[in-house]
């Protein structure tokens, strides 16, 4: 039985903890990370207002899917909030899509090459502004779903694809990669169509063909019934990564299709909580999971 003298103290501590929990909110800010062809490209930045004030938090940059034509940064908002609550600074990036204002596609001046340029600019922007963003420039995880996964990989691999306005002294390379139903090989009809008259450039943005030794550790989640990014192509990429002695974990889900979280609207069908918990474990093993939050 609790002593009457102890009970008020317990109530005080309980109320205090409730107040702290209620005051811990996620801040979302919209910033412009790049201006190209008179268009501002924006990023949504998420962080916890109860995060420790010290600098150097790990960052996660997310790129949405949609075949380089469709999709929206808001598809990663819930994942951004989740990881911001864990002490990360998270980013969901807009990038150029190959679609006209009237909804027709492809856009004659925008191919997946332009999307790759934007992804590489995005990671450079994080590193260049790491101090203001309170980010550790050596702990930048880059993540994407489907086409966004290809952009994440090309942030590491597409050395020849750079915006003319980028500072090439700033590295766009991730410190780790987290991929969901990722495209890993651009030799396919859909991308060929989007490239238009620039088909020869397709080789410069194909992760399978650009893969090399000493890549950052990566984890990829894939469904074995995926009809968009075929499982055998992903398996070929895994074997290529193993041959190059890179750290590459492939988590395969029997019966799941391209949207691994089908039926889970919280995460835009990209994944479910179980997949994110496995992601947590991967980041913890790498030493990227905040421990002081």
C-alpha cells in the first residue's frame, strides 16, 4: 500500500511526465533546397521540439515513388514524423517529375536524369547546411520507395550526373541506404519511354550497371509478387552487390506486391510497422539510431 506521504510525490511526477509528453511535438518546416529553371524545389523538414539541443543528429532523407512521373513528398510524412520522434532530423524531398501541367507525360525536358540531379543536389544541400539543420554530415541515411529508391542509389553512384549549379566539392553520397521496393536497374520499357531522345543516358542512372566496391551499407525490402520491380532483377542486384563485397541485406516478403504495406494507409502503403521496426534494427546495428532522445 502506498504511503500518504509518498502519494502526492508520485502524482506530481506522473503529471510532470504527462506534461513533458504533451509538450513533445514534431515541428514541420518547408524549405527551398534548389531553384532550377525558375522553379523552387522544396523539402519538408521534420524534427522533435524536445530533441536535445546539441548538434549532430542523424538524418534520413526520403524520396517518394511514382515512376519518375507521379507521387508526392507527403507519402513519406508519417515515416518522417515517426523517425523525428526517435531523434532524427528527417526530410521528404520534392524533385522534378516527367509530367506536364496538363497531366500528360512524359515531359520533353524532364527525364529520370533530372530527378537524379535533384536527388544529388538534395543530399549536398543537407551537408552544406548541416550546422543550421543540426545534422551530423557523416550520418545521412538516404531512403526511397520504388523510383525513389533508384534516386537514393544514384545519390551514391551517379557520379557523372550533377546540376551545373552544384558545388561538386560537397559529397552527395549517403552513409547508409534504406530501400523499399526499389528500382535497381533502369533497363526497362517505362524508363526508355521517359528518356525520349536521350536514351543513351539511361546507362548513367542504372544502379546495377554503376554498382562498385565500397558502397554504403544498404537494406532493401521487396515483395516476391512485385510485378513492377521484378524479384529476379532485385536478386541479380543482390548477387552483384555480394560479388563487390558490399553490405547489402535483402528482406523478401512472400505474397506481397509492389506496395509492401497494402492496406496500411498510415504509411501510404509503402510499408508497415513491422518493416519499420526491422529498419530500426538495421540503423541500430550501424550506430545511427539516437540513444539520447
